């Protein structure tokens, strides 16, 4: 019988541990801002922030995407959440 060792990532293929590059940075920004909403909505707001950061990055093309810009996008997502609540 052959036994294979599994990675922790194999247990959850959607784990944030698999992120790298800009996606990991965007996750860290989203994680920083997600506590500004009720606990039950934090997973949704985390995904919304990451998505908006990806869309903003695509719109800006090759322009540098610094931390201040990422925080601004994340704060707009939070403001939009509270506006719709």
C-alpha cells in the first residue's frame, strides 16, 4: 500500500494559503479592512475588496498600484457596504 502525504492546502482547495503575488497583497489589505463590518459579512466583504482591487488594477494597466491606492479602494468598498445596509 502506497501512502502519500497531503499538504494542508489539499484539504481546502479554496484556501487563501494558495495565493501569491498581488493576490496575496490584496488579501492582506482585505483582511485588514474586513473587521469594519459585522462578523457574518466578513467573508463576503473580503471577496468584494479583493475583486475591486483586481478590477482597479486592470483599469490602471501598468501604473504603479501603491498601498495608499489599495487602502482607498478598500475603504470605498466598506463605505458602499454601509451605504447599502
